[in-house]
C-alpha cells in the first residue's frame, strides 16, 4: 500500500471485504469495473459533502494504486520489472478524469515474455475503462529520453514506484537524477521558456472567457513549475519548504496553497460535470460548476460571481509565480555574476537591469514611491522589470494608499505624470493593476477586478478589457499599426491632450456591475476624478462626456442608416464639434478592439469611417446649415456621371434614361460609385435575361457586395436570405429600393461565415448561380436552414424581443429584433415579412457575441408606412414564435 499519507492509507474508502478481494486478485473485468465505479461514486459523494480536496485527490490516487497493483500481480510475474507512476499521478494526485500515466521499467527488451505479459496487463486496464498513458523503457532508454526532453526528465523526477523491483527503480532514479543530466541553471531556463511559450498561447492573460485552469497563466501548471524548480534546485519535497529557504513568506505560501486547493476543487468539479478529463472551463460547464460551488441563480449573476472568484484567484497565483521565478532567476542565474548596480535616486536603484527599492522602509517613509516606481519604469526604458523583493514590498504597503493618500497633490501629480508619459502608459497601468496599486488608487477600478459577463461578446473581464482599450490607444501611435488604423494614427497627433483619451478609456466601463446605466455612473466618477485632480472644467467635462457617450458612435454606425442626411445631422448635433468627434472616434475604435479583437472588421471600420467623415463634413459646414437632401442628390448624380464617363474603356451611358425611374431614396442611399456600377449594367441589360446579378468586392472593405435588379416580388428577400444562409454566408447589410416602374434594386453586403472575405472566381460564380436559381423559383416555399447551432451558442438563451417605432421623415416603420443567434435568422424574418404583407426597405445587421440585434426599416407592399396595428402584431407573433422554436 502506498504510504505517502498515513491518514489516507487508513481511509474508510472501502470495507475490508472489498479491499481484501482487490488485493488478492480480481475474478474478472466486470468485478474490476464494479470496484472502479463504486470508488468513483464514493469519492463523488465525498466531494459533494465538502470533504477536503487534498484528501480526495490523494485518496483517488491511492485507490487506483490498489487496483493497478492487483492487476499487475495477476499479469506480470517477472522479477526484473517495476510499475512506475509518473506525471501528476506520480505526485500522488489524481482527479476523476485525469490520465493515469504509467511507465513500465524493464531490465532488458530481449525477453519476449516481458512484452507479452505487459501487453496483457495494459489490455486488461484498457478493457476496464481506465484512461492509461504508458511507456515501456529500459534504464538506458530512460536516460536517453530524459536528456533529450526536459518533460520526460521532469516526469522521472517526480515518479513513484507502485510495485515491482525496488532496486531497478532506484537505479533509474540515480541514473536520471537532474543533477546528472539537467544542471540547475539549464533546468530553470528550460522551464521558464516553456512557461513563456505556454502563456503566449493564452494571449498572456489569465482573464480569458473560457480559461484553461491547468495550462493558462496563473493555472495549476504555473504552480507545478515553481515546485519543479524548487525540487531541482533545493531538493525540496514540497512548496512549504520554500518558506524554510526564505523564498516564500508564510503568507505567500498560504495564498499559493489556498489557490492550488481552489483550482483543484474547480478541476474536480469540472471532471465530474464533464464526465471526462477537461481542463477548459467552457461555457458548457461554467454554470454547472458554479452550482456545485453554491452559486445557483436563475440569471447569470451566480456564474459571474463564481468566475470572479476564479479570476481573482489566478491573478494572485500569476503574480506569485512571477515573484518566485524571479527569485529563482536571481539565485540560479545571477548568483555567480558580478552585480551591476546603478542608483536612480534616494529611493530606487537598478540591479542587473531590474529596479529595486534601496531599502525595506522606502514605501513606509516615502509613500509617494508607490507611484514613482512606475514612472521610473517609463523614464528608464532599459529596465527589464521589478525585483521580486520590491514587488513584495509594494504588495505589503498597499494599505498606505487610502483616502488621504489619494487626496494628496503630490500623489495626484505622480499619477497624472504616469498617464501623460509618451511611452509605456498601457504597460505600466497593467503592471500597477497586477501589483494592486491601480485598484488601491482607484477604488472604483478595484470593484470591477475579475468581473466577467457571461456572454460571447465580452471575451475578457472588465478590468482586462479596460486595460486592453488603453493598450489599443497606445497602438494607434505605433508605425506598425498605421496600416490597420490609419485615421487613428492621424487623429492621435491632432487631439490636444492624450491623457484625456486614456482617462476616458480607464473610466468608460468602470461602473459595470453596480446596476443602473454604467455610462452615466462612470461619467460621474470620471468628472469627480478630474475635478479632484485639478483638471480644467472643459477637460473634466470632455472626459465625462466621452464616458457617458462611449457607445454612441458604434451604435449609430451599426444601427442607423448613414445615408440618411437626417441621421447625420442628428448625430452631429450630439457631437457638437470636431474635437469631441476625434476623441470619440479614437475611444470607439479602441473599445471595439479591446472588447473582442475578432469583432473588428473592415466592415465595421468602413461604417465608422463613413460616419466620421460625414459628421466632420456636417460640423464644418455648421450645424445651422444642415445637409439638404436635394443638394445631396444633385451632388451624387454629378459624381456618378463623372465616374461613368472618365473611367478608361467605358462607353458612354445614357444615365438620365435609367435614372428616370429611380426615386430620390435611391440617390440618397447609394454612393456615386455604386450608382455608376448599377447604371452601366442596367442600361445594357435585356429584360428577358433578368434577374441581373452583379458581384464584386466592396471597395475599401474585406466584404463582398451583390446587386440584384429584377421585377419586384414580395418574397425576394426571404429567398435571397435563405440562399446566402445555405451557402454559409453572413449578411452584414441589406438595402432594398423599388423603382417607379416596378423593379427592385437590392444590395447585400456579406462575408464568409468565419468573417473572412469571399475569394475565388469559382466561389463567386457558385453564389451567383445559386441566387439565380432561387430567384427564378420564387413560387417555391423557402427551405428551413438545418445547420447545427454551434457549441457555444447552445449555452445562451436570450428572450426574443420585437419592438416597433416610426421613422417619420422617411415614411418607414423601424422594427428592432433581438434574440439569440441561430442558423437561418434572416430567413425567418423574410418569411414573416412575406406572410404579414410587409416589405423590407433596409436592414442593419449586428451580432454581439451570441446576441443578435438587427434593425429592419419596413413599409407595407405599397411602400407606405404601416399604420395597421394588426399587421404589426402579425409580424411580432410570427417572428417570436419562429425564433423561439429555433
């Protein structure tokens, strides 16, 4: 029996009869399976009853030990062999779904009987359902593998003999000892490099939406790295010994051990929930795991509270990992180096490229140094980081930052100096957050640390999102980002004060989770902060305005018709001047990218640019001189004629003849380039060859634009939407115009389902062919889309909402539909419009993670405002019922 822990060895896991039968050999596979199932069920009950997680993890390892030893004794009789546990199982730790990693150690591969017996043993284990990972090695092979691969060397280092030859096992341990094949320095550097590469896979943040609690930053693997290095360098058997070696304080050990136990408990619950090994805290399991921890609510607040606890825990573990690895670096890498010491001032010095406090009383005697150290990091760009001992001092001195500290003009000036620096603003704010200084100086920021939103739109916690927004603001000024954000780079040079933009980024979401309108609450916080820090009233109100209106530009661009002069005039009135417009544009672009990098696309870029330039034009001409529709129409016509007649190889086109059937709406809602494109094709088309279908890449975007011209029909939209959906294409925008002589002019902007541009002539020809087939069969019913809903979407369910309002100036009804995204969403809308006698004029398609918020501008079949409440009720019921079924 494994005597790692006497309390575990004396466990009441099974009664004596069962244990004796296990130890003496099992009758058959069904009996083995029965024991395994009974043990798993017993441990699951113990977990639900709240027993200590360490006990459960060690008990399961001990229990599996007994089963494996019994199976080994049945199948393997040769003396010169040993059964070795490696990996996590070698440490005596085993979760319900964890791999059972084994190594069979043999003296020689020359005896055939060894192979046959081992094969029988392993086959027996697999037949019983145990997830076993195995290797068969001689001592020579162990040495060769350990030299070649540090992962193998690590597994040897923490291996454990289950049964078999003790002498063979200890010879292997001696031959593969790290001191022989992996010197301490080399071992540390390899493990540190492993961790750096592993963290990169998770974008170097612990705050991912579906975190990996084993491999992610601050996860269990980070704790294991510390333990491995400690074992290699100090021969420490456990983390507690690091306190003895003065590498951990007693309090830090409590945090480390407590964090490990919390992650163990989460992992144990995750394995029980998933019914298998699973280290990713996926949406599929978050709610169920949260419930196991007592966070059971009808809405999402329970899972969000649980995840906040998780994120705060791994944040602390990530910081401790940084401190300890740096301590190891100083002990292992720099121990024999000649120290390079350079003083900065009375408070700080640089030791081997790391900044450190000159003495342990620095922060106690000079509390301002808690902020000054980050300013010094900005001013001295050659500094590689903060020494571990100084990080500890900062953490232990956070209590000094209280209300009086925040009100001190010296401290306020230092904080503003950090914000005003030309370099490393985002970097040092992130470091301040990591060490706890930012949350201490801004208590409102501390309240949103670790706060997540259970949806697919926000991929980071609120604190991580805010820091990402500031990081993008810094990116805008870097040469390597000029091609991606050209206008942002220009505007960054034009705005008067960069610090106002950064502060707007810091405060824009700082009031989330309080209840109420977070934009309004955050605006008040921002105004109070700026006034307390002696900003001019103009600057203070500008920051507060940006926080209050930080969603205005993105919502206008994505939800309103930017070709409507009234929309632009109304937006320009809310903006007021070009300074506010420039700041808001920069904040909006940073906010979208910092919310979810995959949300940013050439289409969103084009929409925001269009709104920016039209608003700037309106502001320059003066709000007292709003854009006139007649003037706009005349200008578009002139530009379209110029395009048609000046492009090389273009024949003269009789535009007036084609345009004589077009309403003013057509010239307001299409650009001159689009009108020229349409007109050239329409003027040449033979009506017998209709429908006319044109396809091209939309200029300035990574999207595809299709234009359709044909006799009007009430079910065109539903057929087009169904066809594009069947082709796995996502519609981003739709415009429908009806001519005075009964023809429809429809434009659809779309991308591939993954957001990429449609490429290749074969693909484009296929799209045109499928659309033509659908439009020539308008009498046939629209087919339901049968595509599977994605795994992630299945975990969310938003209620279907259909709301109506009136666009008086354009004589249209506005129908807003919000629901969970589903395959065939627009097909459902199209069929409802067809069924209820409504006609689509325009559509603004917006998806926020798993939530769809689409706006449809509709009329009756005579292109008039719908004033019949029964028709609107018909639409609402049809859409709600169809989407609810999906």
